[in-house]
């Protein structure tokens, strides 16, 4: 569990950034895909530029999720961004990307 101070610190960092990458663990499941899509939607409503990347495609049964077509399948991100948000990952290697 994170303290309120930690949560506020994370929120402040996100608020101060404009171009963000969202990712999650390789072989995504419903939790990771839903989390990425929901966060991307919220950030876009804050007028942030957001790219969602995944090492692996979403399973076909998630194809009806709103925004699923925004998921980019890649192992690297070449563009420059202000921050990367890795959801459901205890460590970066779990994303399968660099």
C-alpha cells in the first residue's frame, strides 16, 4: 500500500509531463489491458499525448475493448517521451520491451 504522499508525488509527476508511454507486462491479460486503456483515456482527457505499447498483442477476446486499436505492439520505443508508466510490473524486464 502506498502512502498518500507517495500517491500525490506520482500524480504531480504525471501532471507535469505531456508525452507519456503506458505499458504493462508481456502476454497481457484483462487487468493489464483494461488498466492501460483506462489510464490512457484519463490522461487524454487531461490533454496529454499518450502512446500505449505492448510486447505482445491482446488476446482476441479483448478486441471489443474501447481503445484496443490504440495498443501498439513493439519491443522498443524510439520516440522521446517525458515519462513511462509501467502498470502491473514489479520490474521493467517483465514488460518485454526496452
